[in-house]
C-alpha cells in the first residue's frame, strides 16, 4: 500500500517529503493550473521532491496528441512517470500502445467493467474517484469493492482518489483499494486523532523517560 499527495504545489510536496511516509505525488490538469509555474517546470520540480511515482494526466483530445503528450511527460519526469489516461474508448486504445513504454494508469473509472478493460489494456493502476462516485452513482465504496473483485489476481492495482474524510479513506482500503491519494489537509487528518494527542499528554504529565 502507498499513500500519495494529490497536489502540484511544490511547497506541499516539500512538507510531505520530510514526513517520510508519503510515497509519491499525483497531479491532474486542475492541480497543475494552481501552480505558479508552467507545467513542465512544475513537473520537473515535483520530480525532485519525491522518491516515488509522479502521476501526470493527459489532456490531449486525439490519439496522436495523447501519444505525443505521454512521451513528452516521460521525457520530463523520467522513470518516476505514471501516466493518467482517461477511461474512454480512445483512452484505452492509448493505454494499449503506451503501456509497453511507460507505466500507465486509467483515471475516472466509474464501473467495474471499465476496470477490466484497463487491466486488459495494460494499465498498472485503476483510479476510482470515491466521493465523486458516491455523489454521481450513490456509493463510491461499492465501486471500489466491485473493482477489487474484478481485478483480483491481476497485476492491476486500485488507487482511490476523491477522498473527503478519514472514514472514507479507511473504507476505501477496506473495500480493496491498494493505494490512496489525498490532498495535504487530508493526509494530515488521517494521521491525527484527538485521543492520540490526549494519551500522549497524559503519559508526558504522569511518566518519565530517558533524558
């Protein structure tokens, strides 16, 4: 299992790098638009701030453009690259071509059937937008569970995104997600519980240790 930062802000990547338990970074076009540098510079910087994967999402609308964009991303990011390719008929076609060259994920999956196609196309990661699926379909956790059933025994793993609470994060993992990607605030939230802090304070007040 791996926890990823969902952000294109270098200062946030610097924060989680020091934590030591965040294993990579996921970006998307909306997040890249929030950076104060052009995408190429942002990706180069983010690549220096993580020892793990850096996800880049294709935005080109045609096959030739998507192939060129994916290869350009790999030139910028290098071996850390994981391409995020939309779960569309064209997207699956591009995955089938690029997956032999570059690690690919399929993003915006909303059905277990799409997860099966992603697997057959050669994707290593199938991405589910959990909270968004709950809003649009009624139950994002059920989607993860159905994807996990279809992908069981394969080399394709599930990355759960669009997580809005610690409970949703845990439920996604319990349903079969292999990885989570979370914004900085959510990463902080899942590491925090008021009772943990209270317990530490009690030990500090009542106990002793090495000086």
